[in-house]
């Protein structure tokens, strides 16, 4: 059974203090020779391409196979921090249904699906970062700056829709940049380097100086199927955190409330905690 700290379930494995992420950075030249991998493989290239992360420490972690089981345990934690939940939802435009044309058909609306996230938060990075992933999704710490999922077929989550992948990145916060700048850098730099190219950006679900959540849809290419991602950038204390949820375009609207609630649950404990 995984050990617990307070009421948080703690995933076993190597942990590193968040405070240590701010100490020193290797020259970008050390990363420039690494070829980015395609989006059908590892997401490590996103960490490398940001160029803002602390050096990746050697972390020999056993990667689980198969689909993860839903977390269980204590009651869900409701917590807020400065800047983490002050964004306001943007409902966006509903669009024009059109006149139907001669014999035309319209796409059926996505079924309504309430947000469904894990009851118990996952504790990561020295137990300083807490997040409730989507239902049935298990996030595993890869190294001191990144956590991700490992399941080749994805995870059947809310309303039987599939979460293909989830990633959480943490790096030092440049307080001169607001969240929208980090979002642009993530979409135009990191995601492109990881093989997510020619995407069409959708509406912002959350938008403030300290948090931006948006969507980007990508066509099939280079052997990868179409994908639609929900990206959340959040500035908390001395850290900037990027969370990426990946699913199929046809299932995105069903999962969007779950992605938004999962991103909203992300907190960082105060430095003196």
C-alpha cells in the first residue's frame, strides 16, 4: 500500500523538492542535439524544448504496463492558492446552426458529461504538487520536472471517453511573464517539437494573468492519428506548471469539463509548508 502524508495518497518513487528546481540550468546547447520524438512516443522532448527547466536528474523509474486503476482513498481535497483559481470560464460562441440547406445534415451535439476526476489527489515532486487526474487516469512521476501516464491504449474515463495521455511539467516561474506568454511558448515551441504540428487553437476555457486553459486540435500526420489537447498553464508561487490532456477530437467535448476540473484541482503547497 502506498504511504500517506496527511490525507494525500503518495505515489512511491523518487521525489525531489520543488525548491531544488530553481537551482541552476544547463546550457541549451546540451539539449540542441537531441532529436525531438513524435507525438506517438514519449513527451520528454517537451521538457527539453522548453529550455527553461532545471536539468533532468537521472531517474530510473519502472514504468507500469497496461491501463491504470482509479485512485482510491480519503475524501477529495478542496484547496485554493494564490492565482490558481481566479480565471473565469469563457463559454465561447455557440455558432450558427445554419439553415440546413437542401437535404443537409448537422453534426449531432456531443452528449453532456459532468466532470469526473479522482477522489484522491496524486502527490508529486516531493509531495509539494497535488492534482486530481481525470477518472481512472494514473499519473506517474518520470523525473523531478515531469510526470506522465503510461498506458498504450489510454484510459477509459468520464462517460466512457478515452484519455490517451496526460502530462504535467513543472519549472521555475519567471514572474515577468504572464500565463498567456507561457501558453504561446508551449503551443508554438514545446508541442511542435514533440510532433504536435499544424494545430488549430480553440477557445480559452480559463484566462487570467496567472492561469490560461485552452484547446488545440491537430490533424493526423507522420503516423499519428488526429488529436485534440487541453492545455493548462498555471503560475503558483515560484513555479509554472503546464498540464496537457490528450484525447480524440470526437471525444474532446465530452471530456472538456473533466479536463478543466482536473486542471483547477492542481495546487502547490506553500514554500514553507
